[in-house]
C-alpha cells in the first residue's frame, strides 16, 4: 500500500517551535492553525511510567526546574547514550511533579516572552489535542511521536514502546493508514515494533555517527551505511520511510555553502521508502547563504528534489513554501 501523500507533508517539529516553547500544547495548537499536517511529540518517561513530550529527558534547558528549590537535590549527572549529562531528568520525577514545572524557550535568540506560561504535556494530552482539532477543522491532524533514548529507558525499567502502542491503540490508531508515524534514531526498537504493530515506522538518520543501539551491540555500521542502497533495502524490511538530516540530501561544505544534492531521495524511493528530512528553520543563522535569507528557496529546493514531507519549526512558512512550489 502506498503511504506517500499527493503533496508533501508539513510536520510541525516540536510544534510551532519557532514561535512558542517547544513541545507545549500551545506550540502544537499554533502549528495546527498554521496548516501543519502532523505534530511531532518527542517522548520520554516520568518515574511513574507516563510518557511526556520533551526533546530530552534532561529538562533544565526547556523548563524552569532549576528555579524550584524543592527539586534542587534532584540535580545529578548521568551517562545518556555515551555522553555525560548533568541536570534534572524526567525519570526522577513523577508526573504530578512534572506538572508543577513550566516550559521555557530553549534557544536564546527566539522569543522568550512565553516562558513560564505552559505545562509539560503528556502524550495522551497531545493525542487528545490532535483528535479535537481534527474534529474542529474537518481535516485529519496526524501525530508523529519519537521514542527518545529507547535503549536507555529500557535499561532503567521504563520502556517507551509498550505505553506508546497502548495509548495509540486506546485512541483508535490502528493499521497502515492511521494518521501516525512512529520514529526513532535507533534500529532495534523499530524492528521490535514492526513485530507487534503495522503502524507506519520511520528510521531517523543523523548526518554523522551511528545508532546508539549499534554502539551498545558492537555493530560498526554508521547512519551513512544505512543510507546506501543496500542499507535502505534493509530498512525497508522493517520501516516505511527515513527521516534524514537534510544535509544527507543537500550537503554543505566546511564553509557552510551548499554542495550538489546526493542520490538519497532517489535511492530511498527505489527501496519504496518515504523521505521526511529535518529540520527546516527560518532563522537566518540556520539558512545556507545560497538562500539569501529566504526560507522559501530552501523549501522549493527540497520539494523539487522529491521529498515526501519535512520537519519545520515554522509551519506557516513551510505551508507557504509548499503552496508556492505546487504552483510551478
């Protein structure tokens, strides 16, 4: 069954995170209003096993946890996927405690005026928002959850996959055409998911390095090995698409200037895989010099290269870029 849309999908990266603190209901709601087709919650676990939307399990960059004296003693240092990380971690808090925190803008050059206003949402609340707004708008708002650090969470007894699938099942997300994509930078958990669900799965890819579960298992393959024609054919045995760093499609040299596009989109399509690159941002510091400060030129380039969707912090600009491209 072909999963590809007639027009490329706009996936709201952490919501409308160019305008509101990421992974808040306000951010997701704004993205939906801007025309996004899917909203993307990154999922981590609380101590009591509840899935919540945060980009990382360390939450000092995206919440006001450091300003809560009652949690000062929770600050600690852990090894997360091979990196030493110091801060406050979701797995050390109950959901009730997480709900006392408020979100803040992670990037200093973005709008800080909404800091302290919004709660950290649960995955269940994100699903409820998508379903409510689907009913209100008359268009299907999909969800695009990512399992964050799945090997780590499984080793501490808080696996992400089982509660993720249970919530999706409870809310009627079943089958190949359900408006959901489950994504992961790891491979093993996607293979396990494929054995127990037929929901669409997406293999995420970084421009450098290798999946953490490969590191743990001693598998020397890198993301670039997975991006070869042979690697893509293997991915197609367990996933429906890839979510590569956009620089795996249009590389940049050391000076930041763009190089010729690779064959990744063509190779992935030959393996019958969807291609959903990340992350598209309108901030000048994120735009290659060839675009002259105009994010529309970047969208046009990638849509013209045949991507099936893309992740954007700025859903409004992405939708406008898609509209302009579709008029070609």
